[in-house]
C-alpha cells in the first residue's frame, strides 16, 4: 500500500511554500517518507469545479448569501444531536430569483452550498463503531471562489486512490457529509478510523496556544525528533516509557485493536503524558 502526502492549502492566507517545506521536513525527521509526488489542493481547482458542476447538474446546489455573523446567530438554535458542529440551518435554501437579485444589489457575493435535504448517512467506523449523522447544507465553494475542504478532500481521496482514512475523532461528525458527496459523485468510500485527540494539560485539543508544539520549536528546548517519535509511540501503546524506537520498527508493532479509545493528555514539559 502506498503512502501519499497531500497539502491541503486551500487557504491562501495561511498557506505558503515555506510552511509546506517545514511540514515535509518534519515528516522526514520522524522517519516518514512517501511514495508519490506531493499533491497540492491549490493546484487542483479545475477538478473541484468539475465536481461542483456535476452536483449542480443533479440539482444539488444553491447560492447562500449569509454573512458569517448571520450564520453564527442562526446556528445558536437547537439542532439535531447527530448534526455536525455549526450545521447550517438552510437559511438561503428557499430564496427566489428576486431575493437573490436583491442581495446581489446589496453587494453580497454568494457561496455555493449542497442541497442535502437533511439526509441521514450511516458510516461504519473501525474504532468508533456505527455512527449515523444528519448532513447539513455544507459549503461547496466559498464566496471568494475557493472550493471548500469537504468537497476538495472527497475529490482528492478518490483521485489518489485513498482506501483508508485515519484522523482525529473531532472530524467524525463531518464524515457523513463526505460520504454523501462520494455517493452523489459516484466515488468510492474509504474505510474510516477516527482516533482520540491529543489534548493539552487544560483538556483542550493540542494547538499553538499550548506553546511549543512543532519539531522546530521543540528542538530549541533540547527535545529532538527521536524523543517526539518515542512519545507518539508511547501514546499509541507501541512502546514503553523512555524506549527509543524508529518509524520502521513501529510498523510491525502496530495493531488497530490496541489503540487507546480515550484522549491522550500531553504534559506541559512534553516529557510525560497520561491517558
């Protein structure tokens, strides 16, 4: 099985080739390599536009003129417990031609959304088990013309032959969106495995707010890539505390059944952790 790398660089503000180079270098330091040319989503807009046109031909798209503030206010209302966080309530779904024309005269530019009709999609996750979720009218293309993540990742998974997806369980509620898009576009559905998150000492998902979390930042504290790899392996139950391991030998140790089912809390000093 091939291991492919994809740069999900749709956000033109936060993405850069320097950032990309740093990420690839970090993978190399951890002992990871890949089997094909790195794919950049920023270079694949034609593929995403073609998929959107296909969905449009199926009558599955509509324009949305809502501002971010309007959406935030709208999603405060109670929704289905199986809907993804921030699920769009369909405010613009029933706009008439005259409604849309009036909004354009106000200077509003529309995003394009999927007409999901509140479909319920069931997935079989190999870690979390069966999960059924309501699909909201997810964005397909932003109002600046940039394709949205959920559409892009579905198109790219199919194009790259991705058969297995392993990712954080914070994305579990979004997976029914992607499965629905796969079905509408006639694309294969990968096998999904959603793993527990790494949390900071405050119990919140590990992020920049917790301080030094990149290999480059940690190296300034005397924590090298081999120590980080061992810590990652420890979190997965693949080595004992303090054991030095390499990426290649972890392949033989890996067992899906042994993965922890709860989040892993990383201590502030990155020297010790707890389940």
